[in-house]
C-alpha cells in the first residue's frame, strides 16, 4: 500500500466530510460480550427514520444489515434462489445513517443484507454495523471507562495519551500497530469489534518460550467465547500475555485466544485476517486489552492514542467455564468447557445440552453478553444451572473458577 495515496484519500475525505453540518458528536454505548453497540437512525425508502442498534467494528470493511432491518426500511428482499451461498446479498449504500445529528459517509463502502448466519445479529441483538471503511473517514475516540464514543470530521478531535504509529489498509481501513514482545517484533491489528484479543499459533509458541510456566487452558470461555459458531472454539487455547510494547504504550497481563491451525500446513485464522490488513499480523488486540483506556484513532495522520484512565483488576475470566453456541431460536447450546492438561474444569456437564437458566436468570432470547455475565462471579461461588438434553431437564450446581 502506498501511504501517500492513503494520505491523499484521507485529506479528500476531510473535505468531503466537512459537508456534514455537525462537526462531531458523542454518544453513550453499551457493551455486549465486549462488543461496542450504539443507537443510530437509518433512513427508510419512504423517507422516515428508523431506530437501529449498530455494532462498531474497526476490524471489518463491510457494512452488514440484518434481513429484519432491511425489510423495515423497505429494501427489496430477494428470493432464496438469488441469495448467494455465503448468505450475503449485495445492495447499494444506504441513503443516510446518522448518530445523533452526525451523518455518516457510506460512499464506496461494500454493503450487504445478511441472511445467513443469523447469529451475526441475534447473538448481540444488533441490526447492522459501522465498518472500518466508514470509520477511517473520521476522527474516532472510544472511552471504555465512561462508555462514550466520539466521532468527528478529521481534525476536530484533540487526542491524548501514549502514541503508536498506525498502518492502515487503504481499502479496508483496518488499523494495525507494530510492537515488541520480549526480543521479538510483532504486529497486531486493532479490532474493537471483536470480543477478545486473538493470536496466531506462532505467537502462542513465543509466549511459551519466554514464559513456560504461564498457565493456559483449552476451551474459549467468557468474552474469549466469541460466538460458539466456530467449530474450534471448544479447542482454542486461552493464555495471558504478561506484557508487550507498542510504540509508547505497554500493555500488561491481557488475555488472548489462540485458535488452532486450520490444516496440517499451519494455515490459521491470522493468515486469513492478514488478507485485509496492511501487512501480515500476529493477531489482533480486542476490547479486553483496553477496558481501562480511552483510545483515539487519528486516521488522517495514522496514529493511535492510548490514554489510560484507571487501573482495575484483570480478572475477566472468573466464571463457570462453559463454551456456548447461540442458536437461531434464541437458545444456547453448551459445546465445551475449559480444560487444563486435558482435565475439564467442569466434569458434570452434558455437552450438547441447552443452557436454560443460571440461578434466576433465564437465557433464552437474551444477548450472549448477558448470558456470559450471568456465569460470572467470585471464585468458589456456586451457581444453580438448569440444562436440557433429550427433553430431560437437569439441575446442576457448578462452581465459579478463576480460569486463568
């Protein structure tokens, strides 16, 4: 990628975006399974504005809209015979999507109605997303400590904090930063649309070389349980990274998920992810690494700012360690549990059973983040869990563990 071309594009965007009468806006967000969700409005074909919940995603270049919202705003839904095998039907960019009074520029953004898989929206109860190809046209600030997102025309935000030079793909808008892990150079995308940090199997081996005594588990749980739709989440590895340095920023003691390689040739998730980044990545840094930070994305000058606002405990995996899969009907299937040295941390669970209830919390139809939060607690706390398998309902008493 030619950085001069990208800079010219962003400068052009500066003048294009200044057509927006509102220079910037701040809006409260909420997190579901660490995914950042904001309220917005989208213009229907009849000219009315419809409310929508948007998932903010710096790691995805495509605009996705649910079938339900597409119908609500009056889009023509194609017959099943015209829906591609990947379940995504391309459409023209929406006429208008706005956050408060701030109008987003969707020019040249690839847009799709998503029919399959439905969990893309149902797991977090969202209607559509704001992709990286839109976000790259603006200044962006995400304050996890105050749960506030600010978006502005370029040059209208004053950033603060420690800096890291960003490499931004000129077509996808996905940012990445280079760093140092012990004696090795690494490069990570910044993906606040993911629910957790992810890394390659090669990066996992680096951790094991430098920190051979670091405890790790097999089986993604908590926010590392990204959706359960991936067949390998129940065999993914979760481990903590003691520290890594990115520009002026040092991150300490953050969890990272390592999916297994997809084949015997060592092809893994990061090989596919690297197809949409400026250069190959060792992984991507997700929201769990930044819960104490305000992050500023200065796309125009290709710098990311990290302003640490507080210091809170890291214990994000204190919970009943179950790996869940959200189903299309709103239910949740238990597909695994964390294991240490091949020994499961929960030995009384029936894999493939439906998770019905956690204490007084009923799971059906609830966002995945709320279900996972209901599994959280203090280590040693006992949760009353109701599951169903083969039309038989069972009550289990399961203990909260400090997984790692």
